[in-house]
C-alpha cells in the first residue's frame, strides 16, 4: 500500500506540496472556527506537538542519507 502512495507522491512538484501545505493550514483555521476551545491549548503542548510531527520528516530530509 505504501509503495503505491510513494509512487504517487514522487510525481508531485514543489508547487504541489506547497499547495497541500496551504490547504491544510486553511483547514486548520476552519477547525478552530468550529471548535474555538482548541485555542485554549497551552503553548508548551503545541510546541511538543510540532516537534513530534516534524521530527521524522526533518530527520529524513537533513540527516538520513
């Protein structure tokens, strides 16, 4: 299953990936508008979530050969 997904992702350009990022950003804004209590999450929790979600892609991009 992941092989097929990887083949499809390899066809994407930098512009496509950027557009996906923007669509996720706007989707997050919609979710926060629907559930405003999400804005009450503390900053340390958000920082940990960002680091947890970004660590593997950053490792694969910058460190892994």
